[in-house]
């Protein structure tokens, strides 16, 4: 992708995200990063490491936004600029329409009251119960006991741990510990919840349950959620929009369904393939043992925006395999089919109908 393409992608994403928010004025929990740059001095050797190199990003209030990237891409540093745990060298941070530069201690304190974080490691106090771990930030803030009891009861119930309120961390599963951490992160009623690889240490089933909880918190409480992860599958079902970070720059961003259906950057395409296992080689391997009954095999891909009628591509189309999954209200996937029709005719019909197809193998040898 060229720089101009990347800029266009960013502009498209901002427009789509703003439209999804449905308001011209900044909503509660809206985030905007403008030209954010952050460097760190190298631990060994001379010079500096550029962690963020001109980040422009807009996250509508009340949305779930995913930031994806491989290890070392800069995504965690990006997350930490939102609550100024990492103060940018240059650029502008705007929260709820107001610039925040961290020059005043009171301003930083106010920002951190409006934001909260959850991490891969739960950091629970082993000597305190679930209730006590959740209540601790409120006690340290001097909140009255009656108010602490009200908030903790509400949050422990919200995360599904009311029956374990007086259990100690040692008796909890990884997923339950993360639920405690989420409840603790919500005690000050934040506008923004920052999640830094919060599901990385969990098994797939527990990950799904935690993501469902995060989505519920977002929908019921209007909390803006920013998810940092290296796994595309984590954001596929919950994020409204995503940005892909590589070498400190945003290389692509947009609505989740669009990124998954038509990735524009090679790094994005690789991440999508790793999550879906639907690359050409994966698909060919899945049908390799099926004996051919026609001259040609194809894979037709669909993104939920263009109807796919295999019969319109080839009257004798025979489906061999396929996969379909919902992404943000769009059904996406592929179908493998074979046909004896001339390859040029099938390709011409596909182009006319706006259907993306790939030929999987050459024509079978002609029979004598």
C-alpha cells in the first residue's frame, strides 16, 4: 500500500466510524490522536527507537475499537498514550473534544479517572477476597463505605461472580480472575476501558466469554473500549472498527467487516489469513482428496455486500466445500465449486456479477 492509499484508508475509517457514532459532537469517551510520535532511548547501544511514528486515529465514543499488530509493532505504546502513561514527544491527544497535553498534574489525574486499564496479568492481591480486590481502589480514594458496598455489589454481579464474592484468587480460574480485574477497572465508572492483551493468557472458550462480557459492558454502560491484541480472531466478533499497526505506523484501518472481507495491505491480509485459515493453500488442501468430476475448480469469496449465486456463474456448479461466518452483521466466507463450463465464461460472468473467484487448479486432462 502506498502512503496515499494508507491516508485514504485512514480517511475512510474516520468517516465510517463517525457515521457509526451517529453524532457530530464528540460523544462521551471519544478519542482522537493527531500526529502522535513517541521515541524511547535504546537500552543497549546509541540512538533512539521510534515506537510511534505519526499516528492519526479517531475512535468514536461508545464504540469498541481494536488495535492489531505483531509483537513490537507499537500497539501497547499507542494504548498508553491515551491515558498518558506514555507521554507523546509530539502530536495531540483529544478526549471528548478537549486537548490533553499532560502539562498539568490535575489534568492527568482527571484523565486517568476517566480511563481504566486491564492487562494480560490480573495483578490481584492474593490475601484479599474478590470483594476486597474490587473495593480496594474505592477505599484508597476515601469513598464512603455504603457507596463502596453499593458499587462492588453491582460490579461483582455484572461480571458474574456474585457467588464467589468472598473467594480468594487462588481458588479462581484464569477467566474468573480476569473478571475480577474487569470489575475492579470499572469501580470509578470510567468513560474509556483500555485492554492490553487481556485475553492472551486465556483458552479460546474463556476468551469468548470475556469478550462477550466486554461487549455487554460496552452496550449497557456506554464505555468506549480499546482492545490491543496480536490476534485478529479476538476482535472479529466484538470490534466495531480496527486499526492495524506495523513499525509504529497505522497501515490500515476501517470497519471490522471491511478489513476482514477486503484487506488492502499485505500485513493485514496475512493477519486475516492466520485467523481464518482460508488462504488458497488452506482451501486447496481441504478439497485435495475429493475426486474431480468436472474440468475446473474455483473458490468464490463473499463479503456480505454482494449476493453470490453459484448457478449464475455456472449452471452445473457443484459445491465441494465452504465456510461462512458473521462479522458485524455481514456474512463472510467462501464456497469451493467445480464446473465443466469454459473457464473464460465463468470468469466473465463473475466479473459481470461482481463476484470474486479464483481458479484452484488447471483443467483436467481431456479424455480420449
